[in-house]
C-alpha cells in the first residue's frame, strides 16, 4: 500500500486476489464496504495494472465508486482524452 495525500491510498491487489481467490473488482467492493462499516468513509477506487493509472481512475469512478480498467485498450480509452498532468504522479517535478 502507498498513502496518497490527502485522502487516498493505492493498494496492490494481485497477491490478495490469489490469497482470497477473488477478482480485483470484488476485492475493491469488499474494501468499500469495510471502509464504510468501519470508518464511515465512502471511498472511490480505481482498478488498473499500474498504480498511477489506478490512482488516476479513482477520481471519476461514477455511482458505483469503482472504475476498473481491465486491459490496455480500456486504459488507452480512459487516458486518451485527459491532459498529461491529469495522470497521477506526473507534474512539474
């Protein structure tokens, strides 16, 4: 896991998917439920193969609170209209 200020977190789910025998989307749903039940916090989750893409996808998740980008084509379609600096981790530095 990696905390992202101010209120975000990136978690690598590949290992957890194997341990719990669940797909990343299902793990994201479980995480959402636990965050609400335990802390009263609604979380938005981006599911992708890289953490910058997942972090970027966590912002426009829609009503479900989860945006899953399962393959290269989905990532390309999602990122194409965005300005470069909208991708998490890309900035002046």
